[in-house]
C-alpha cells in the first residue's frame, strides 16, 4: 500500500485571525470545492473542536455520489487543525491545515498523506486519474480562496451595481471585476448563500427568481446600474420540465429584469447576449434577441455585449473537454472539430462589462466581441491539452449518432448532453472586432496567454504538488519558510 503526499501553499494578504476564521467554519468548505464534485454539508453540528465528526456528500466521479465522514483530530486556533477521514473513497486520508503569519499576510499550508484502496488497482487509478483530479481540486481551491480574499479599490463615488446571474461563471467574473474597481456589488440569485462560491463576503446576495418575478422589483431598490448575465444551471443543456430553457431564463427573465429596473429607476443596463443573436436564429439565439429587445426598449441607457465562446477557470465548455481528458484516456468530440471559433478570455469580458457601466462611449451600443484569434475547435482543444500538460488523443464522433444517443438523456433532471446541446457545441462563433475596437480600444488576450493563467501546471496563486521528490513541476512555495 503506497502512501502519497500532497502539499499546497498559498499566501493571502489578510491577517491570520481572519484567514483562520474562514477555514474554521465547515460551511465554507463547499465554497472552495469544485462545483462538479456536488459537495453538500450533511452535519448540523459544525462547531469546530477536537473530536467533531463531519458528514459530507461528494461526487468523486460523474454520476457517483458517496458520503465522506471526517473527524477533527487536532484544533489549535489560529495555527491550524487536522482532519482525518473516517469513511470515504480513500483507504486513509490525513489533512493537516497550517496557518502562519508572515510579512504581507498569512501563509496557508496544506499537507495531506493519503493512500488508495484495492492495492495495485488503486495505484493504477492514481496514475491515470486520481492524481490529476487532486491537483485540479487544490488549484481550484487556491483560485477560489484568492478571489474570496481579494482586495477592492477605494474610489470617491462608488456605484451600487446589481449583477443578475452573479453566482455563475460569466456573472461572477463581472461581479468580481466591478467590486475590484471599488463599486458596491449586489448579486441577484435564486440559489441563496450556498451559491456564493468565490464571491467575497462583502458582496450582498438578494433572492430573486427571474422565471417568476419573485423578489422583483424590490431587489433592485437603490441600484445605480444592473448587469444581466443570466445562465441556467447546466447550460446549454436545457431541461424543459424544470423550466431551465433559454426562453424561460434568458428571454423571459431578462424581460422581467428590464421592466423591474425601469420601475426601480436604475440608470444603466449592461446585457450579456451572444454572438449570433437574431430574430430568425436558432432558438437559443432567438431568446438572446428577445432579451436584447427588452433591454433596448427599456428606456434605460444600455450596453449589449455579444461574446463568442467564453473560456476561463470556471467555464463549462472547454473545461468539459479537459474533464474528459483527466477522466478518460481520450478526448471525445461531437464532430470533426472543424468549426471556426474566436474564443474570448473571461477577464476580457469582465473588463468590457465593467467599462460599459461608466464609459460614455458604450452608451446605447451593441458590441460583438471575441478573441484575437480564429481557430478550429480541434485546435483550441489541442492547445488547452498542451498547456495543461495532458497528453490524450482527440477522438471525433459523428454528430448524428451522438445526437441519437443523447435523445433519451433529455428525460434526466440534469441531462449531461442533449441533441440541441450537440448543435450548440458544434456551432461556429466568429465576430468582427472592428466596431468594438474603434469605439472602445483595448487589448484582447491571445488564447495561449489566457489558458496559461489557469491551466499551466505552475500557474495560479498556490504551489500544489503530489509526491514532490518525484514531481518535476514543483516550484518553491511563496513566502518565507
């Protein structure tokens, strides 16, 4: 039985008491765990102390859910604590959390000793899948911790900005950028505080349901501006029986938000649409057009942004293919991958949306935006794999057969794939950048540079290594030893 060692180290520019207090609240564990793991806290007694037992439910593999029970072996505030697996997917798991006050803030160190069951089979699983999954889990954790403790600028006349869809990938990035610039951010969500994720604690969450209008327009009271970046869970895979469709959320939801914003006296609207929005397009882009029409006719100064394929650390598009690569020995595609795309980095979208709130050049404008390169889907996936250090063949599949296989999946509460979803994935997405760059000049991030910020093994705010003596990617931990 081999014992493996994982070490992660990260510097946070906050006092040790504040950082420790965050980690000493078990309810925060779900915020820093990748959403794909389906983390759910089951325990009701979560007051940290030696001997405390905590039960969680996790999804270590797609479609496989299990209970993880751990107990707190040591608890020494604010220096650290140790949790030990009592029941879970590992043969053994001992996680030591250490916190050290250093110049510039607090250094967080995670040291984990673990082993897998099933002897040689477990070791094979570790080489093929578990090791890469753990590395990605702790890199995700580090990025989320950095976002939660991110500082905000101080400005003389901050706006109060609402972000509808601010717990999602695109809306969350916009909320973080607007807050970073010093504005007060209020996120409108139907999911409650458990969806806060990487949003800092000073971001207010207000409950609304855009599919029914519940909570509107009261939730918009006192807002100077509103960003609408709606996306239903599991998008673009619709689930009509649960009301998760482009028409119900993007179209009707935006119509309700625009009407409520007008009633509440909101002074500026920014809407995240999509490249290809048109009255005669496929239904997902018809929904975007309907939403655009509501924004244009609201009587509020607006900016409409039509992005192409957006990629970044929390996207559910490109990362879906990387997830396949980590789980499987090949990367399946839903066609030959020849469709042309101009993928745009999430940071560029967040900055453009934040500019649209205040820049007079953006008033009453519609901007198409994509990345500075146009590439085939296959080439984009190939580059992402190379930068992530993953060597896997890309295996194309005939779209008609894949759509046929996906047909019965539409009956599931959250279908992993649908026939319409296949068409959405296979659609090309390119734009003309000239109008945007002429009116609002900016540098757009090349694909490799954007991918490297979060996929390169040495990227991110933390050092993470497993069995470091044998790991050539290890670099020195930040901060003094």
